């Protein structure tokens, strides 16, 4: 599979069979990203939680591409209300075998909701996402804090590549993310969720330098890596 970093927490993943997955597509609202939405052709859109910097362009991308959105039950109900035709709801710890591979939601220590017309809308728990396809396991941590049960995820899944937030303020910072990387025992670790806003300014190289056995790698926006 090939994984392209689209800035913030957004990834575009192309599987060997041509299936396109997009995780947390915050694209048009991200000033650091220069990618036109019509260049993206997702078959599935995976959402970690209901904050605007993760839902992003999910509704438009789903409708234009006839894509299926996958994520927490409550968030999927919200997506239906927004006119998305195809959704697949999961809950924490649960997974589903799709044609292309398996998607499983993992616990994440974070919140999930939106404000609309002065009302706060509850959108279920925040999650991390395990993607198993092409014989590989990818872990997208969402916006989680560091917590000890990340070690369970590492014990139960041999993670080839983990995407961890390092921005601080809304998620763990570089020091906590380095600790989380150790718990997860991932073969490769890529920092996400930094520098998009002033509050989450970080030097990703400082994070990578703190990693021990884990192989840290800073992806540039628009860069593609092959996980094989
Ligand atoms: Ni969030
Ligand atoms: Mn976020």
C-alpha cells in the first residue's frame, strides 16, 4: 500500500487492489494544504471523531465519490443527517471485515462533538483506527492522549506504521507521543496534528529524535510512502 500525508491528521491510502481510503479529510480548510478535492477519489472515508478538523470535507467527498464513511455510531448518524448515503457505524473495540481489509476502532482519550447554531452536538466517543490490508497494519491514533492501554493495542496488533498526534494543547505533545510510541511498539512512527494552528506548533524532528527503538519519520505534506 501507498500512504500520502495530506496535512494535519489526513491520510490518503491506496491499497494494492486500487481501493482508496482517506482518513480524517480536513483538506479545504487547512491553509497548509494545496490539494484540490476533485483530485481525491476515496472509496471509503474513515473518521476518528467528530471535531471539525477531522470531519473536514468528509460529506462532500462522500457525496461526490459515492464513498462509504466509517466511524463511531453517533458520528455516522450525524453524517446521515448531513445527507451522506453510505455509512458503516462501529464502536470502540469493534471491527468489520470489508472487501479490502479490516477496520477496527480503538479507544482514544479525547472528546468528540460540534457546535451548530449555538447547540453542542454529541458525536460519540473519540477513537483511533486500525487498518489491516495488504498484509499490513496501520494505526491512526486520532487525537488521543497518551494512556497505558496503548500497550494493549501494541501487544495485540503488530503495527507496521503508527500515525501519532504531537501538537500538544488538544492532544498529546511530543514527549507524551514518544512514550506512546514506545507502548505501541510500532515499526515506524509518523507525527501528525501539528503546525496547522498556532496552538499546536511543534518541531516534528524533535519528536523523532526522542524515539528509541521505533523508527520515526517526518512526512512532508503531499509526500507518499510505501508500506510493504
Ligand atoms: Ni479532536
Ligand atoms: Mn484535532
